[in-house]
């Protein structure tokens, strides 16, 4: 059995559908932006890995200890890796 909606209820439901559609569009946009950002971060990580570490200690990106004076590439690699949920995060 269908119950007829009043004009006010009809208007409210239309507004809610529009809001839900707008939220879905924003979510899809946020997902696309996050995916593009992850691709860019991945490209930076590949470049860093290809060029390697220039630290005087001779360690690779993930082998430093607290006494190492890290080069710029190692500091950047660690910051990105920690931000992505990896790395040592000393």
C-alpha cells in the first residue's frame, strides 16, 4: 500500500536526494584526487630509489641509525614513507 506524500515531504525528499548526490560527487572527486596524489608520491619514491642515497655513512634509505647525518634524499624518503604508513619513523 502506497502512502501519498504531501508536497512538503516531496520537496524534502527531493532536497535529500540532491544532497546525497552532491556528497557522492564530492566523495568521487576526493577519491580521484587521492589516487592522483598517490601516483605522484609513487613517482617521487621511484626517483629517490633510482638515484640512491648520498649519505656519507654509506647506509641506504632504510638503514640509518640515530648517529647518521642523512642526506636530503634520505630525509625526504623517510618523510614520505612514514606518511604512507611505512618507513622507520625514528
